[in-house]
């Protein structure tokens, strides 16, 4: 039945699942890296100039890394919603077409 769609539903679901797993792995890696960097930040805290320089480098990286992962997750969610809506719309269209076909009648009483 999936061959009627213009998109490869099983292929999409496989790709979406793999992407979600990779995003989970990336989230864990960024969290672990941030934890280590926080330790370094705390270690250099007694030296104000070094602490400030470290924070100027680390803070934007941490914000961008977290923001990029969140954005990728949002894109994945939107793609999943779009595919689900595509499938729902296709079912509605098929049901509507079937209903219209049965209502059209035959011969000179055919509804156009």
C-alpha cells in the first residue's frame, strides 16, 4: 500500500528514527563536553582575566551547540508532522474520490 505515495514512507520513518537517535547522541556528547568545560571554567575562576577569556569562548559555543540541536529537533518534528499530514490528506482524498464515484450514477443521470 505504501507504493501509492509519492514519498517513501518506510524510508522516511527509518531516516527520521536514525536522525532522532543521532540527535540524542549529539545531545549527550554536547552535555558531557559542557560538563568538562564547566570544570575547566571553575578551575580558572581564581584568575579573572583567564576566567573572562574562557567564558567569552565557551558561552557562545554552548549556546550555539544547544540551539543547533534544538533547531534540528524542531526540523525533524516538522518533517514528521508534514509526512503524517500528507498521509492523512491522501486518505481523505481517496475516501472522497470513492464516495464521489458511487454517487455519480450512470448513463444520462450521471453527476459531473
